[in-house]
C-alpha cells in the first residue's frame, strides 16, 4: 500500500470530497418538500367535492333511500352516547364538556361509513348545481334532498321509538334521553332557526375541510360536531332523534315537533349550508379562476 493510501486510511477526513452531481441544486430538495407541505388550493377542494356531488346526483333513488335510512338510524347513536355519558357523570357545570363528545358518535359513523346525511347535502350536490345551473340539475338536487331528508327522518323516528319503548336502556338513562330532548325542543322558533343556521354552517364546513384533512379526518369530524353539540345548535337529524324521543314516549305532540322544531331547524340548516358555505366558497373559486384567466 502506498504512503498516500495509508495516510488516507488513517485520516479519512483528508479524503477528497465526492464530486456533486453536475445538475443537482441544493434548493431542489427544499422546493420539493415545500410543494409537498403546501395546503391544497380551494380550487382543488371545490373540484373534489363537485365531482363527489355529481356522483351522488347520479345515484338511483333507491340507493339514496337506503343510505339515507342507514344514516338516520346511525345518528341515533349520538343521543345514546351523549345520554350514557350524561347519566354516568356528576351533575356539575363541566358535565357538558365531556358528555357532548358523545354527540359526535353518530356523525363519525355516518361520515366515515359514507352514508347519506341531509346536512352534508346542503354542500355536496349544490356545487354541481352552481357550476352548471339548469332545471334538470335542479330537479336532480330536489330528488336527492327529498329522498335523503325523508329517509333520514324515518330512520331517526324508528331509532327514537325503539329507544323510548323498549327496555334496551335503564330508567336513569332514558331520563337522560328525555332531558336532552327537552333541551332541544324548548327554545322558541326564531332561536331554533338561528341555531340551525350555525349547525348547517358548521356541518357544511366540515364537509369542505375533509378533502384536505388526510389523516386528520376523525379530528375534524369530532371537533366540529362537538362544537355543534356544545353550542346546542339545532341539527335536523341529530336533533330530530332527540325530540322524536319525546314524541314516541308521549311527552310531546308530533304537531309541536313538526311546527316548532322541524321547520325552523330545516330552514336554518339549509340557510347555513347553502348560503354561508356552498355559495361563498363557490364564489371565491369562481373569482380566483376569473382572475387567473385575466392574468393569463
């Protein structure tokens, strides 16, 4: 071995550095990482939801109906989870901070299970309608809305009847269900309507956020629906399970549920979802596209 080789072996730091690739640039790796970390644009989110809406509008009425019925039944577990937590927690000021996490259970089942929930549809099929307005598209949206709303409410009614008229839960837990139902039904018409706007707004925002959520989907669903529950914002399906529990146990008339709860909640949810999320987010994407075309 030559003296130079021995010296290189004993002092590796003295070896000449390997020559860099002739075409590589230090900033290329940083640019690639920045591209990966950059949040997806509103246009991508809009297009993802619009395509999903087109798929939903193309589904048969029977497929929508069965999915809507499943969602109505699944939403009953929000009442069950919240009622069980409420019944097992002490009656103190912080109890809602824990028990309202139960409100998220039904939404987790419905959203992750890809079931049809009416308040999600104040955004998803509306984007295709706003993108390509026509009477035919409007008819498709009306068919979807009517089918999903009626089957959601039917599922909610069936769940409420079973919970209220069987021994599936003990008397203390059923008393918790009744307390939750009374809290939902007691506010006046206009208060329920305004609360319905907030609920529709938050649920539609949840749908808007999910395409970019990746591994945070569960967190987004839980956080936003927990806020709906904690704020006692009126949701047409989750709240209907609660109020219909009173109806099926004879504590409230169906007419009072229909006029004093269902109507203002439905109107509020539609206003919150369609105007505050669908229309506004569609408008920002359209405005951005127009500006891009003008710049080009």
